[in-house]
C-alpha cells in the first residue's frame, strides 16, 4: 500500500469529486476531510487534490483552518 500513488486522469479526479459533492450535500453541518475520506474509502494522499479541485471549481465551500476545515456543498 505504500509508495507513490498511481497517476490519476482528470476523469478519475472528477469522478471522486462528484462523489464528495454528493456526500457533502447530504450533511447539513458539513464534513471534515477525515470524515469524507472514511465515508468514501479514499486513500489519505488522494483527498487533498480532490478537495482543492472542488474548491477551485466552486463545487465546494470551506470554513475553518487546517484540520478543523469543514467542507460544504456550494
């Protein structure tokens, strides 16, 4: 399980982002990255890229700092 993460295509990242948006939309209080990772069974190294992409495409909103950051559906 260790080592580098396999290269992901933009389609793979978009698919993961869609799953995150659907999950976050169900939660009224928003979710932290650890909760998103556990619910979707994603790799630890995979989550930051997906969340960053969601924020840049304005599909997600964030509130808080560092580990207390909570993500909401935009």
